[in-house]
C-alpha cells in the first residue's frame, strides 16, 4: 500500500507464540536441581581438556514471547 509516497507495512502476527530458552553454561547445569539428559551430556563434554562451549538452551528456563 502506498499513501502519498509512503509505504505502510502490515504487521503480521504469527498464529502461535514462539518459545525461547535461556542459554546456560555447564556451571549452571551442575547446580541445577532438575538435571536433564542434555545438560548432563553437556557437562560431560565440558569436562574434557580443551573443551570450548558457549552454553546450551535450557528447557527449564522456557519463556514465550
């Protein structure tokens, strides 16, 4: 659509909200009360010498935007 030379963008809303997860590091996984399989695997990988990690998405910290 154009009105006097300006373009107007339509706001498209998605039908369902998208879930987001916080990224956590192995030290956060180590003190977690509800350790998940993904976190345990990540902690084991980070214990190896020379391991570099940026964290994993934690399913327990899910929030919806």
